C-alpha cells in the first residue's frame, strides 16, 4: 500500500477508534490522542492521575480495538523482577528422569503492558522494565528472549499518595516518551459516567485494526518527511531547557537544575510526525511540536531548590518557553 493511502487510512482509523472507545470511555479525548501518538511512534507512556479515572479500562479497551494482547501488572513493594520477566523452572522427563530448565514467560510478554502504580515497587523491580522498553527483549539466565512487536508499556502513578512509594530512577523516567496527565471529568461527563456504570449498559466494542496494520503504520511514521526548520526548532526547544549554555533565558538558569536529553528532541519529532498523520497531514509543523512539548518535556526537566521554593514546576517552565517563541527562531 502506498504511503499516501496509509495517511488516509490512519485518519479514518482514528475516527473509528474514537467512536468505539467512547462507547466505554466518556471524554478524555486529549489523553486518548496522546496515548495513540506514543503508540504509533513506538514510545511508552507514563500516566499520572488519581485513582478512579478509568486508566486501566482505557488501556484494556484500546488493546481490544487494536487486536493486541494485554497484561496488567500490579506493582507492589514485594514484587520481584522475575515476577515481571519470567523465570527458569526445573522440569523432569518422565521417561529418562533427565532434568532440564524451561523458561516460563512472565506477564511482560504481551503487546500492551499496564504497569499499574509503578512507583510502589522498589527501583530494582522497576529496572526490570528498562531492557524491555529500550531493546524489546529480556535476558534471563544468560539467554535473551525477543518480545513480540508492537510492544507498548503504559505505566500509572498516583500523584497524591506518596507513602510507601519509591521515586522512579531518572534512567527509567527518560524511557517514557510521554508523561500524560489525566484529570477529573467535567460535570456533564461525570453525569454520563455514573448513568452508564450504574445501569446494565454493556457496550460491545469492535476491533478497528489488526496487529499487522498497526506495525505498518508505525513504520510509516519513520518515513514522514520533516522540514529543516521544524527539526531544528525541536532541537532548539530541548536545548533551551539546559542551564549550561549562556544563550538560554535567565529563568532557565535560575530555576532548572538539569534539562532534557537528546532523547527529548527525538520524541518531539516522532510525536509531531504521529500527530500530523492522525490529523491527515503529510508533514509536521511548529504547532505539532508545541502540542507534544508538554508530555515530552514535563518529566525530563528537573527543577532546583529556587524553583521549588517559588512554587515553579517544570510545566510552568515549558509553557513559558513555548510562549517566548524563541525556539522557533533558528
């Protein structure tokens, strides 16, 4: 299939997917779009939101619509790395009595993984996801096992409850393409949610895409052309978050301890490519970079004690950078 036909197909698939997912999920259009962008761009996403906002239901429904296998892993303090990856167990041949090891796959062997409350497990367990998220493979007992593509990790965090939690290591946070913020529904949306969930309403969602079609669309993202101006703007935006350069604004030097890495520039471009295709356009613009800037950068900028004392968050800094428009002036 030609690339231009795939562009039309991806826009049509988005409309069908939204139509089906809204049979189950009320509202949350921006959250759904950001999840789709990260999925198409072969990234992973960290969803931050209070309990009861249908995060698990949203991801489970999405896996059904895309004909993908789904596993939910509940992260707890006693969860061990092998509980996620899998382990070798001893088997015995009943005829010969010979013993041998057999690898039993863990829940990570699925297309979509929901790492629920990922910060409830210690860093050792959290790091079990690192190789899988970066290389799409896991290593156990000196043997490497490939993960089936597509492979997408969606982790959740509760922003209000910190007791019994462990901060995510910086290397782990940087593996997530997006940090997606999910907020409360509007009054009208909550009325509809309560109405549907307290009745015998049982929606039947239909698959809108096969696994093979999704892989084809993911490959298309890499072939989307990007102008030099947009490419340089993405790099410039990332560069402006780093207080080590004399050319950055004074408020960056005042408030930022560490800026974003080059991985942020990569994700800005990949996210912009995915968004423009979802909207039926052939190449990304400054607007697409601006749209994905918050979810890409908000978890990559580390503020210093001055910002903390003044109540300045990484999101405040990103919004100020975007408003300045200096990143567009190459």
